C-alpha cells in the first residue's frame, strides 16, 4: 500500500482505487482528488497534523478526531522551517513504516506525507508571523519557530481542507498561535476549519508524551519526572497563596537539583493571550515550562486555578 523510492512519497487512501502511491510531481493534485472523493457525499474530514514519530499521544488525537468527523486524515511532515539552525532537524526521529502501520490500525483514511519540495517548492517566499502570542516563551527561545509552524499549518489547512483539525495541548503556545492565525486569516468555521485542543497525554509517572522523550537516556528519563512533579508542586503553592515568583523560583531549583541543565522559562501566563502574570487573576491562567536535560528540551504546561474565583 505504501510506496517508497527516490522521489516517491507516502500517500495512501484506502477508499480510492488507483491512489495508493503518488510521485512527488502532482502529489498535491492527487491529494485534492482524494479529499474531494472522501467528502463529496457531505462527509466531514478531520486532520491531525504531525511530524511523525507517532506515540500514544498522537493516537489519542486520531481517536478523538474520529469522534469529530466521518474520516480522519493525518499529515506527517518534519517541517524544516520550524527548526532553528542548531536544532534537531536532521536527528528528528523518522519512522514512516511504523507510523503508517499505526495509522492503518486506527482506520485512518488518508496519510498525507509531502516531501520538502512539494511543501516548499523552489522560489517559495512566504511566511506567516502571528505577532504577540508568538513572541515570548518558546518563541523567544526559538526565534522563527512559530512563523514556521503557522506557515506550514496554514498550508496544510489549504491542502487538506479539513472540517476540523486537532492539536495537542502539550504545545500550548503552538495551539494559541494556530488559533490566532486561523482567526486572523479567516480559516475557521463557518469558512473552514474548527480547531480542537486535546489534553496532554502523559506517561504513567506524569511525564508528558513527546517524540523527543526517546532522546533521553534511562537516567535522564528518571530525572525528567521532576518536571511534571515540580510543576504540580508550584501550582499547589500558587493556589495556596504563595507568590508566583517564589513558587516558580522553587520550581527552577527543584529542576536543577533533579539534573536539568537549564530552565528556558517557567512562567505563569494568561491561558489565552499568554501575557505573563505576576499574580493569579480572575482570567484562566497556565503554568508554562521549558527545560533542558542533556541535549533534550522538554516542554509542559498545566492549568492554574484561582481558588478565590
Ligand atoms: O506539533 C507538531 O507536530 C508540529 O509543530 C505541527 C503542528 C505538525 C506543525 O509542523
């Protein structure tokens, strides 16, 4: 069902005869034909955009997607424009055969895995910058990252034309950027796509599932649990009245003591605008953290409630 080779890319649609494998040239046309055929009877199509290296968190997204639509499409594209020059683009795990088998077992209708040339043909010169919500946190630590995410997600929406798209809340800032981009560029329903955020799927010890967890050595993996544990402690402190500055200082110290090398940020922020908060207010708040252990950067976020509300 899945073709490989020099220019061949993976594309499979179980419902459509003759569209089992596609060459790079014309791939987008064939995707559009497949999408048109899947939706011509009024069926709803859900899209789960991914960079592959699928884990249980992605599968939870696929299953949730099936509750929102008649057919589920998954995209796998390791997007070079969202990686900085010193980041892990080349090392990013790629396992198309295993991913494809997992998606097939989930009954996914369509796997869209364009090549870099299809996504960014010669002369490609456009970029989407979502100001404000992109600026802090991962945007500050990874300049240009969210421009790359917004641009590729906008392209994926236009390519697949889904009725609904699902993203994990683990990348909370990414979800906020995508929502803002879709709102600003009129990509959301009734014009186009509903965006659904899915709560973070965690390992049994609380570590958020991530394709990057596989970079961790056994020792680092054990230490990594200090991230969700430390966040829960900080949230309990803030909710009990400790100042966020103090609770976040305690969290930084706990992470360093556990073996983390660097904390990129640990902050309380408005859950929607991501504006940093010095204290709990009535609006929904989120604790956002990115920290590095060895060469691996882990991110996580959790809600913080205002008990006075
Ligand atoms: O979250 C991801 O896997 C990626 O950032 C996304 C949304 C697929 C865009 O490349």
